[in-house]
């Protein structure tokens, strides 16, 4: 494997943690509370990158020389509407109803910070949902409780297995971290 610095993953997402484990990357988790607001007028990719960079910059003064922080922010965009994480069951139902029968984009912004150097990028995946009825949507919300997921769904869960017709782009991006790009960008960044 590559000789990467010590990676600090600043994410409580169990999916991101699992993806880094599957990549055989050594990392530890350190969390900091960060305000995830962003200025008006940014497009969806800019928002995801802006928030990822904001999360990384929170570590600027506390990183050791041999440490690299990795942060990410994933948003879902449909009909020029940005969907974050749902507030409750009804909000999740509204989001999934909006996604039903349509194409949407999953955009993940990723940032690395090491020795006061910041590097960021984004990845976009198009996701095509088949039409879902109310019973299917409510069953998914009741059984999977997707309240920690942008757009109120996980592609690796029940709704993804039968409700997603196809994707264009990175599957792991929809899960929460575009692993192929992360690895490529890490190789470039640390050399």
C-alpha cells in the first residue's frame, strides 16, 4: 500500500468509515462540531466542496505534521432543489416522493488538509429512481429510518435494491465517499 500520512477521518458516517476500512487505509476518527451553513448563490457542487473545506479547516491548528484530515459532505439535488438529511418521518416521505420516478444527482465534496495545505474536489453521480408508491416509501422509512442520510435513502439499503433503476458514475459516491477519486487524489496530494 501507499505510504500515506496518518489519516484523520472527520466524519461520524458509518458508511464512510466502512469504505475507508475496505480501502485498507489506516485512519482514526476525530469529530469537531462545524456549522454547515454556506453562502447563497453557490451551485450544488460548490456547496458540497465549501462545506467539506469548512469541516477540514476546523482542524488547521490542531493537526500534527504527519497527519492528514479527510472530510466530506454529500448532498442530493433534484429539480434544482438541494436535499440534505430529513428532520423527521414526514420530511423523509416528502424527499422520497420528490425523488420517485426521477433522475437526481448525488454530489460529494471531499477535502484534505495537511500542513496548512488544503485540497478539495467533488464527484457527481446520476441516480435514476423508479416510481415508488406511498406504501413502499413508508415501509422503507419505517424499517430503515434513513434520518442520517442526504436525500433520505441509502443505495445499499432496501429502497436502493429495488427502487434504483440505474446510476451513471460512482456507486461509492452515492454511499458517501467516491473511493476511486479519494485514492487518486490522495496519491497526488501527498507526493
